[in-house]
C-alpha cells in the first residue's frame, strides 16, 4: 500500500509525532510512505530514512489566498507523481486544502484537537461542514472531539482514535546531550517534590496559572519547572523555574514527580501521554479529551483554578501511598490505551477500508 501523509507544519509537535509513528509502523509493515509538509522544520530530520519526503515551499500557518492556490496545485502534483492508495491529512489547514486537492474517496483526515477550530478559529467551521463529504474518514483524537464534531453538524464517516506514543521507558538513548544533563542537574538540585510542565508559552497554555499555583505552594518544599519557554521569564515565584526549550524534553520527565498541564483547550495532549508512559501522574485542566485520559487514579483533570491544582498536588506530595498507587496506574493506563501499536492497528483498518 502507498500511503501519503500531509501535515501543515514540519515543526515538531503532537500531530507531527503521530505522523512519525504512523510512518515508522507502516514502513516496518511493508508499506511505501511519503510525507509532505512545509519546507522548514525538525520533522525532516527525524523521519525514518525509508520515508520519501516532499517539502512544500508555499505552505505555512498564515493564510494567503495566492499561496493557498499554489499549495493546492502542489498537492495535485504530488498525487500525480506518488499515486498514493491512501492520503492521510493531519491538522485543520491542510485538512481543508487537501480535501480540495485530492480525491475524497482516498482521504483519511485527522482533526488534531477540534477545539482549535470550534473555539479558537470558529470562522473556518463552515468550511469543515462543507468539506465533510470530501473524506472517506474524519477522525477525532478523543471522544470529546468526536461528540463536538457531531454536535457541529460534521457527521459523515466520523470516528475517534486515541493517539499513541513510543514507549520511552524502554527506548533509552545511548547518550544524552550536555544541554539535557545541565537541565537535569538543575532539576535534581532542588529539594523536595517536583512538578513539571512541558509546553510552549502561549495564550492556550496558562503560564499565569502555573505561576499562581507555585506561589500558593511557595511555603512548601515543592518546586515547579516549566520547559518550553523561548524567552527568559521574569517575576517568577521563588519556587518556579523556567528552563527554556529542550530537544526530546520528555526525557526530563524521569526527574519529575508530577506532570502539570494548565490549558484553555486541548484535543488529546501528547505531553500527558508521555508523562503516563514514564509512570508520572498528571494533573491537568479539565478541557478537551483530558478527562478521558485521567481517571482519578493515574492523575486528575481539574478546573482551571490555582486552588484545585494546588490541592491535587498536595494530595500526592503529602501521601506516599496514594502517590505510589498513582505512579503505577499511570504506567498501566499507558500500556492499555496509548501505545503506538494500538493507534497504528486502528488507523490501518481505516486505510484498508479504502482499498
């Protein structure tokens, strides 16, 4: 089978990790794979060498009608040359352009977090409704997304598939970078209980709430670490530390006790799945598909208030038995629901339905 994956941006993120894992599994399963995306990004460095690459120069996050026409034409050229059996579109922008360019009967379209359209960019919702007939399958990454797709009138061939991630606990790197070692030493140098967040600084990710929680617990032996900020952050509580960006930041979860994710909206955050993989309980905003992942035993989805986050952190920090049980449950839930193998087998069944 020839499978073409198309994603808007080649920068690394949750949707890109799904593309990488599906491509790797497909290659190992004997299929031929091509990935097409924007020209610049780390994605091109980490794809398996057997995967064909097609870089689309005009493709970018911002909207430009002249460039979008060029992208559609380029997508049609890719189709004529590669002749895929399946076209798998990832993310909302390429989901629109791809459904204009490719035959609908060959398209699997994964919406990586429907709230990015339903809430953040609702003006594009009418296009999603119009183009739903231009896909064989439309996939949400959570039951939450699935239900919202239906409620917004997108009902044709809709399903949901949970994201899966590599088992990092067994995929141990032969060596780590000096930058990683430096960050790990900073984390390990702080005493007591350690709370970690891995996210970019953006309006979606509630950095101000992270700081509020740290301030509330500043009289306790609890330290907070944010990984992913590009700029130097100032006026932090004394127990809050922003460590900047880090390649393969998930490896630092080995040095955390609890993972925290404050957010205004989410689909199925890869970062909380990574934490579960490392046996790290998660406390996250009760948005999107988060509540489907956190069952109260492996962590908890909480309202976006500092007091709720602080109370749950203290529940783990002050009760060794509860904390140990949560760590075991975190790993168990990863193994049951969020492995790459489980995700790939489910997508493969959709691919086969096209042929």
